[in-house]
């Protein structure tokens, strides 16, 4: 699914294909706004996500995991 992030970047995030316990890291300088955008998409799909702000391989961003949902 294409998602426009608050950083003015459009990225492909395969949220609809995530299984429970799958995670995705998104580099961003606006973690709060990015988290809100991703959470909104998850809610539209009926998928519950949890988030963490972190640095991975020197990149600051958010990581999120699927923890529950309809699929």
C-alpha cells in the first residue's frame, strides 16, 4: 500500500500482507506524525499495530509490529 508520510515521501508499505509478529522499520524525522499515519491505515484495515521509536543501522525512525487483526 502506498502511504504518503509527513516527511513528504511516498513509500510502499505492505501492511495488508503482514502476519502477526511481522515488523517494518520506516526511517523518518517525524516519528509522531508517521506513527499516526501508519496507525490510521492499520485501523482502516482492521489491523492492530504497536510502535517503537528507534535507531536502526544509524537511521532514526519508527518500527511497528502487527499484533492482532482480522486476517
